[in-house]
């Protein structure tokens, strides 16, 4: 990638003649946050739409996994450790039942927020006479250090409740649908750093959609936006790596080896979306003794995946890139960061929370906030 500064990339984009509306999906929640913090939507030409996609692991973590963690924490003498943004994710529950891990904690459950898998191991070593359950929801960037934790030697009293997901199968399912809703893609830099930029070649080669890998600053994001626009204008589709300092074609082979040595790829549910083939991870046979699903199978609950979002909540449509956050029926009214109804308003990688944090507090019509399917 050129060392052209962000303003120069912006000038290059604004100098292009763009006859039609171009819809660009950014897969990563980190990208969505960076785009909003830099105010890029307000600086780009009117007919360039930037669409947030399925880049928030907290948002797509299935209800049954959260409910299982709640039930384990309430009914077993365990410590449940999980990333902080999982604590407030709401699920559908009876009025007298806790709707989140935070509410379960208020009822006396021993739930600890952590920032990394290493902290889960530390908790297990600090409490050798007590079982510790690490509830992990994340994409490949979190899965890799979790796999390293397992491979390096997991304490006997540490159990894993995995809701780990692979990113590209969700994009593949969107592209295979009748109405993907976008005609170019920005692939996530951190996932690509682990799995390699080549993992995304199918977008260009099988679906003839332009794509570029971007980092998390305005310069690489604008370089990626410029790349996919010029690809569309030139009538070509290719993979362009705009983050070469970090992302290599084959990715991090060590991280991939650890994942392959400890985990199996499985079909997995995504909240509000349903089952996506080969989109998740589970402990392989060698490490089954540490699988919390097996230890606490009595608390597992079957849920109807088509009805996982609360009534009126459009989080699933936001995750699929079919609805802008402020077009959700509950956004800014019933659903705010203080009183989240859906998961997209909870996590720092959730599109609704990101839009709110950047000043959009109403269901108002601002630049590019019209219906994506219009």
C-alpha cells in the first residue's frame, strides 16, 4: 500500500466519477468504530454507502450459550469468567428470571470479567479446589489465544464454554443469498492477520465482488475504500491487501496450527441468523474433558433461533447489513446503552452501540441512513 496520507486518499476518492450508488460492507466491528470515530461517512461522496456487517461476536453469540452460562453460574459452585462486554448482553427470559450474566451476578453468582484467556487460567490456578468456567465468545482473533491456552497446558479445574465463530462463513452465506445488499467488501484486518488474506479470495473469485483488507486507521480504511471503488469502476474484482505490514497472504501459521491442534470446526448457530455450516469451533476429542457443555448438559436449553431477538429489535437485520442501526424500531427509544434491548447496543463492537457512542441518539434521517434495501 502507498504511504499516501488519509487526506490524500479522501481527495482521490472524491475526485472519482461515481455514476451509481456503491454499497460497501465492512465486516469488522473495529472497522465500524474507526469509521465513525473518524467521521468518514460525512466526508465521502453521497453515493458511497458504508454498511456495518456481522463483525460483532457478542452480538451473534447464541442465546442458549448465554443462558447456559447463567444457569451454571447460578446453580453450581463455580467461577464463571468471561469478557466484560458479555456481562450485559440480554436474552429473552421470564420476568422473574435473570436476563444477563450481570443480573445473575446480582443474585449471587460468582462471575468475573476478564480481558484475556490468560486471566481465566490464572483464576483456575488461584482456586485449585474450585471449577472455573471460561465462557468465550469471539472470532479467530480470540480463538487463537484460547487455543494457545489449551495447547500449553490447561489446568484440570478449568472448563471451557466456547461460543467461538469463524468469520468468513457468515459472509459466504450472505453472498450466497438472493439479496446480499452490498457490491464490495472490506475484510477485517485482525482476523486476516491470523487466518491470512488469502482466506477472502473467494469473494472476488467466486462472487466477482471487489474486496480489500484494511487496518483500523483512517488511512488504511480509505485506501481500502478507494481500492474497491476503482475495482468496481474498472469492472474487475480482486483481493487487495491494504494492510500488508500486519496481514500476510497465509496469515499466522503458528496460530493456525494451535487452532487445528485443539479445536474442531462445526456447524454453529448465530443469534438471530440461525445455523451457519462450518462456522464455529468446539474442543476436539483430546480436550473433551474440559468441555463445559458436557459437564453441565442438564442446563442446556433448546431455543427457536428465528425468535431469538426481543420483539421489535432489529439487531439481526443490522448484523446482516440489511438495516442501519438508527432504523431499528427500538433504537434511541426503548433501546439505549443504559437499557439495552438487543445485543448490538451492548458491545463496543456492536453497530448500535458504536453509532450511539458517536453522537447519533435518535432514529433520525442523516446522511446515508436511509434503508439499505432501498
